[in-house]
C-alpha cells in the first residue's frame, strides 16, 4: 500500500497540470458535495465508464490546487483512500467530518480530488506517454440552522463596477452578506444593446466579496446592470439580474 501511495502521490502532482484538460473515465456523481455538519458522513458515488480497470486515489484539500495528497489538509476522512475500480463498475466513497473546529455562522468550502490512473497502454512503442486525470469538485461544509437558504443567497448580493485588478479597464465586484457560498458560471454587464462578459465564472464566499474581470469593459457604461447565472446545490443553473451600484 505504501508503494501505491507513493506512485499515486507522484501522479497526483502531474495530474494537477491536466485537471480538466480531458475527460477522466472515473466520474463523480455530481458537480459538488454538500456536507451538513450534523451528519456523521456523506457518500459520493464514483463510476468507471471505461472497460479497463483504474487505480483511484482520493483526497481533500482546503484550497491549494497544487497540494499533494500527503500534504493536503482538511477536517475530513475519506474511505477508501486508494482502490482499484474494475471496468464499468461503481464505488461508493464515504466522507466523514473529524469534528475539527469550523465557523458555525457560515459555510466553509473544501475540495474533493479524484485521481484516475488508467492501466498501462497496450503498445509496443516504448515511448508511449501515459497520463493520469484528476477531477476536483467543491465540498460545502454547512452548519445546522444557518439563516436564509442557499437558493436565496444570490438575491442578497450587491454589485458594483471597480477598476480591474490588472489595471486594464474595469471589473465587477460582488458582496455577499449571506451565510452561503454563491457560485457562478457566467457574469455579464449589460448596457443597452452592449454586453460585456466574464465567462470564467467563480465564487464569492459568505460574508465576503470577490472581483470578477469583465472582457472589453474599458469604461463604465451608463445605466448598466449585471446578469449572472448561479449554480445550485444540485448543479442546476439559475439566471439572475441585479442593478450595479456605485
């Protein structure tokens, strides 16, 4: 098992360079995980869509995308941490909260990493290059009895136009007074028949603010508003519209 850990850890570092660059055969049943902190555990389903087996390693981190599995820290235990998945089979992953102190007036966010190491290619070419693929999704640790609801959090956001962090043009800043994270897959600044777009999306944390660059927004448009799409607990997209403040 130690040798497998060393192999998978080394591959985990390389996989960080390829996360999201290609479709992994081992897929996660959902785009995010919500962990109610009063629960003893939550489960996540993994599926191997390939006919061949895979070696899979899972770990959680607190935001460092480059953290190695043996260096990443999060107050959760995952089981099994390393396992073989036969072709076209499923595996249930258990996530258990350790009870370490977390804020009780807001959500905390962590990331679940699933590293898919495919079998060695059947080729006679000794120069065959093989990649491992990593899937990384958010895990929202949600205390009990938070005020409001995740679905309503987007409506509490306030928006304004600010100078872009790179000092080129302008960006939009969102302030979130709610106890929940709000995730976006698109943010548009609209003025008349003009639309200035941020297609990268992102997230604003509870009781915090975040700045989102907007392409080609070189001046503050008159009468502009913001249109944005948020992602729900279940991965669904919901459109919203809000005024832009000063």
